[in-house]
């Protein structure tokens, strides 16, 4: 039988490397790929994709009972939650300052400072800090969080076109990384990166969140956009070469397949297994599309994803 | 530069450097070199950046008195001699050196005063703020970077009266400027004036009193330097970057009230090195050419000569001028009208039952006309209604309406007038209860009863336009004024003038050729779904979606320089007939992710432009007929090539280069540059009927221009042929010219 020659693509570009943490804290570096995900035979993949576990600053009221079971009492205490997440293998803690949302407590800068400080002291792995997703409140709490975390090189998100200057400014001032989020669109993703660089943020201080849906809820659209972004990056476009971060947990756990136990067809099987599978397949697909950081919710997903990444990152894969 | 200013500034610099030298000598003797130096505000909160101006300029850290010798010597070495009597054009650079020496000396003096416990200044029991703390710099710095606070105004001296002082500060605050206060004029300080009027000063009110002497102005430079450290990520000593950061990102200026003296000029020269211009309310020489500052350097605007009804209006204009000179863009947070405003109302229809009044439409008289004017001809935010308002109209009345918009801006161009004018439609539709259709002299507006009941008046149309032009087009628009006419004779008269302009514009666009420009524009808006597609838009071919003309792209680039419309320099011409240029090829290669290497503008057969998926029409060759067919998106019928529009679209779309097939805009058919390589419109053997009808007149003209006046009758459509078998006999019968042209393949 004739040997099959595997075609090798010669890429000119490389994904920027972004470091989180450091300065006494453990550091995590993502990016640096010079080929598509897991194609070891073609280029170099110097960094493992990493997992962040979502931790909230206030007890979530509408989470699936499976998530509540998995985490138990720590849900009410962000520091304990973060510590437990670290034990479950999180590489990064994604602290969501949800209580600042106008409809979920409307807390302000002081509460944000307090919680960020608590979590920073509780764990020695890097942090991602998310605002409540309302631009005005995001600016208020993220600027405060940034100040508290000065020097710890956390990632701050989300940074959208309308508030990018504020987040970029605070990242520059305090040495953090900005998470630029755009709605599943290549041009907008690239433009936001350019705008962030224009403000003065360096290329190695930007992560892209291309926005995703869960499995069955538009995942394939994000998949294509991420793939295109990564192809452009490898093709030499430095403004699309930021590492990517996706929120598989939040998206999966709000879909009915994961959320509801009652009233579903019997053929759908065991609820917990289904919910975990939903988060897992969503997360894995996005890793395959090029994600560098995945934010998930269930400890079980962390274990399963780590096993998959281990295998895919071994050279013989 | 001005000899007067140079002489004065250099004299001032020499004086203040001497003062610093004497003070340092004295302090070293009395206090010794080890006394620590720390700048703090009145609350005792300080900075970790030593003496920030000196630290920024030289990287030298002043931690104790003894550390001041080096910067003092530095300042002395910068001092130029006073220009001699017969040197009429002194060199700007020397004056700038004098300015830097002044800032060094001033910071040394303030440092020594701190060591002696004489700062922040206390006068008549009032404690001034002194320098701004790092904590405050960070908090304001973020607002400066995010644009909610463009920059600061260093107000120096005292205003004509207390009322004027208050008005100036209020006006500056309304533009989002931070206000720093220092120095005196004729023994009065603006701080005194504001305190006498009960104005609260301090960090909370964005007004910071530095001190009553000119030396304290250096705190403003210290603030600017630290902003560059923190938000520009610039290392101390990297003076060039620090100054450029401030020039382009910190929209600060000095507003000098009252007579100038040597030290004020010297300090002003220091400020100019940061790119901060000075506006003086007295008679002084101008320094107008652009250079170190973005626009003018020194502008004289003698207060009593400012046109205006009273001092309040003069103060307003003075501040307006400052905003222009520094090039500050105003953002208005909210459209201030009594009804809701937003994209949700864009599709809203105002029906007859709910109609309060309408303008234009069938038999109505209505037009909208936007004109570019000179800077001093436009008063920003001025809205005038000439004629009756809603309350004088009967319910459901059809009223005459003329909407005249005057805009001006440093980057505005005459060619952008139609681009901006078309926005009126989009803006006005955003208001709840306002329906806007069409444009120019066929514009049609309807206002609902409920909107007028809520207090909506014609004046508010002006508010909508003013706010939105600033917010969406601030990159090219600096000032906007709106006049609304509702008297029939006036509206008719102005409409006549507007029509002349519309015709001129149309003629200009029609006369614009590819040869007349050296830059085309790209559009990569569709790369989200056709990642390798690039539109190259030339004056004689609009984007294939029909939505973007060359002018639109040029304006879009000015408005959003990082957006999807980028200039494509044509570069060296490879083939003028095919329309192939080196610059276009390399742009397309790079932006198509290295997929498309060649790209011709004038050919269908040889490396034609790619298609995303948005095209209005698809053109495809019919080899049997030796010609091309064109099918439009709204034409669902079968075509002679055996494919419907949708199937053709699937074949040609997605950024592929398909010789013999191409997407394009409807209007392209009328262009002089319509596939000239293949013979132009004479090649068209089949054309969707709806396009024939929609562009009947234009196509007739084109056929006449091409010397085939009866061509349209010879071109088939879906009603006569949907197969090649049906098409050929029709063409034979009509004697279509394509049949006898040279072979297309």
C-alpha cells in the first residue's frame, strides 16, 4: 500500500500569547498556536487550552438543581466556591459580579471591591472578572474590581464596543487583560481588537469572546466564525490573532435540555447525564474551533474536558 | 513665529528659572539637601511620580531637595537668549525650550514650597487644592480615555466679571471639560470670582483651584504627564511619547483671561509642547499654523469684540471657540425630545386616524437640504423655526416644510453633503410618532397626534438632527445648526435653490470617473459570511449590494477609520483596458486571505470581482447567444441559463472568482464602465423585466449614449424567453447586436 502523504499547510501567522496571573499568583499563558487546534503534525501548540469555572458573587437563584447539588453550600460564599473550584481542577476562576445587575441586587463598586478581594485572597490561580452585562454597571464595578486586583493581571469582561474605552483604560492603568466580546461576527471582532489597540492596550492584553450559543442553539454559527477568525490569524492578520474565550457553561445550562428534569421525552435519558453532555459537547466543539479558555459551570465537565484535552494535547494524538 | 510672544516667553522663562535657582540655593542652605519633597493635595494625598513634569521629561526622580540641582541645571541649559532687536522671525523651537525650562523651574519652586510647608496655598482662610493626587488622576484618567471627559481647561487669570467667570466654568462643564483654575489678572483670580458667587470648587464638581499664581499652572502639566504614564503605558523620560499622547488623546487647552505677562507666555509655551493651545480673551498676536498643537497654537479673541447680545453669549462663544481650536468632539448622551427615540420606532407608520399634521407627500411641499458652511457661519445647536408651529395647524393639515441643515467641521468635505443628508431619513424615523419617507424634495413626514400631545414640536426635529449628527458623525461634523421653515412662499423659494444644488450634485456624481481618482475604496462588510470576499468600489461602479457608492465609502472611512471601508490606492496601472492595478491586486490578495491574486474592474471574463451574496443582480454569459444575461434578486422566474437567481447566487456567491459570472448592483448597468472589455450594454441579451421597468429612462439614455437607441426592445426578458431555445430566435428576429459581435469566449 502506498504511503499517504499528509498535506501540510504553511501558516505565516501565530496567535498572540496572553498571560494571566503572575506576580506571586500562579500564571496561566494561553495562545501561541501556529496551526489549527490539535494538529500537532502541522505546527506548534505550545499552550494547553484551559478551563475556567464560573463563580458568582451572590447565590444564583435560577440554577439547575444539578449545579446546586454539585456545589452545595459554597454557592453562597464566593471565596469558598472559588477554593472548591480550584480543588476540582479549574485553571482559572471566572468571578461573575452578578449582584451588580439592576434586577439582581444592583450592588455597586464597594461590594465588587469586597468580593474581588475575597476571591483573590482565597485562591492563588488567575481570575477572570465579569460584570453583570449591563454596560453602565459593568463600567462601575469592573473599574473598582480592576483597582483592587491591580498587579494581579486578571481578565476583565465583557468589553464591548460601547464601553471598550473604559475597560481598556482601566486595563492599561492596572495591567490587566480585556475580554472583547462581539456578537458572532468576524468584522466586529476584528474591529473591536483594532479599537482596543488604538486606545493603547497591547495585543497581548486582549482576549476575544466571539459569543456562542449552546449545542443546538447556534453553536455551529460560532464554530464557523471562530474557525474563520483563527484562519485569518494564522494567515497573518495580527488583529484577529487574539486567543479566544467562550462561555460554554452559561449557554448550555440555560437550555431546556440541561435545565429541566420534568416533562422531557423518556428517550432523552438521564437528566444529569444529558445536562453534562450538553455542556461537554458545547465546550469540546468550541475547543475544536479554536477556543483557548472555556468557562464552564459543572465540576463534572471539568474532569471530562481535562481528560479529552490530555489526550488531544499528547504529541501522538 | 510671533516675535512678541517669543521675546516675552523667553524673558519669562529666564525670570522664573532665576527665581527657582535663588529659592533652591536658599532652601539648600536653610533646610539641607535631605529634606524630602512630596507633592500632595489639600487632603494630603500625593503622587508616586515625584515631580511629574520633570520625571516625565527627563526620567529624573526628585525625592529630596538635593535632587533638584540636576533638573535646575537642565532648565538653565535649555534657556535661549532673548531674541535681538533685529531678529524678526525667531525660531519656534527656542521658545518651546524656554517653555520646558519654565515648567521645570515652576515645578522646582512648588517642590520647595512644599518642603517649606507653603503649599497648597492658603489665602484669606481658603485652602486651595494644590496638585491633583494619583488617586484622582486615575479616576479622571479613565473618563478621559473613555471619552466621557474629553480633557481639561486650564483657566488662567480672571474673567471680565463674576457672572462671566461663572458662565465660562458652566459652559466648560457642559462640554465635559475638567476645569483647573490658577493665576490672577490685575490682582483678581477666577477662584475669587467663583467663590464670591458661591460656586462650589473641588474634585466633586470637576473644578480644581490650584493657586493664585501662574506657577501653579504647572500642576496641570503634572496631571497630563501622569495620565500619559498610566493610560499611555509610557515610561518616564520618554518625553516624546508623553507629549504625543497628550497632543492626540488629552483634549486640554489654556484659556487665558485678562492681560498676559511674561510668565504667562512662558508657561503657555510649556503647555504648547504638550499640544495644548492657548485661547486669550485679550488682544495678542495669533499663532495660527498647525504644528505642535493639532490646530492653532495661540488664538486671540478679545472678549468685548466677540459678537453676542450680552456678556453671557460672549462667554458661550468664547468657550465654543476653545472647543473648536482644540478639536474636541461633543457627545450628547440623550436625544432630548418629549417622545421616545430609538431604532425600535424606525418602521413605525403614522396612520390617518392618528395624524396630527403632515408635510410633503402627494401634492405637498417639503424638502431637506444639508449644506457645508464655514466654521464661523454655523452656531452649534442653534435651532430656528421660521413660521407657525403645530399649534397653528388644523388637525390632519398638510403643511409646507423646509428642513435646512448647516454643518461644518474640520474634516467635513463638500462631497459628504449628500451622504449626511440621506441620514436625515434614518434619524427622524427614530422618534416615536414621526414617520419619514424618501429624501430631498420628495421627503414626506407625518406626525402623530400622540407625539404632538406629548409636546413634540417642529423644533424637536432640529434637536434630533443636532444630537445624531454629533453622535454618529462626530468624526466629520463639528457644528450643526438647523432652520425649519413652515411658510409656503419661503419653503417654495428655498426649494428652488435646493433643487439647483440637487442637480449640481447629481451632475457631479455622474461626472465622476475612475480616472479622476487615485484611490478606490474597499468594503469587507460581508466577510462575516463570505470571508474571502472583498468589494472594490470605484466611482463608476457602486458596491454590488447597491448600498455603497464610492463617496459613501470615502465618508464611511472618515467616520470610522478602522471600519470595513478602507482606501485602496490604485497604484501602478497594469492594464488600463482590463482595469487592473497593482495596488488593487495587492489589497485584494491580502484581504481575501490570500485567495484572490488578480482582480480586474472592467472585465467579466478575465478575473472578475468576487461576489459575497448581497448582490442585486447576477450576470452570466450565454455562450450560444454570444452575450450575457442579467437577473435581478426580485425576479423569481427561470432564466435562459437554466438557473434561477437563487441558484445562480449559490454558484457565484461566497467570495469565489467565477469568470463569466458576476454579482453587481442594478445601477451598474447604466455605468459607462459596464463590462467595457466585453463590449458594454450591447452584450446584454436578457434582462429581468422589473429592472427594465425600474430603470426605463436611465437605460434609454444609456442605449442612446452607446449608439444603439432601440437596444432595449431587442433585449429579452422572462416574458419572452426562459430557455436558450426561446431566446435565440427572439434575438435573431430583433437583430440583436451581440450576435454579430466578436466571440465572447
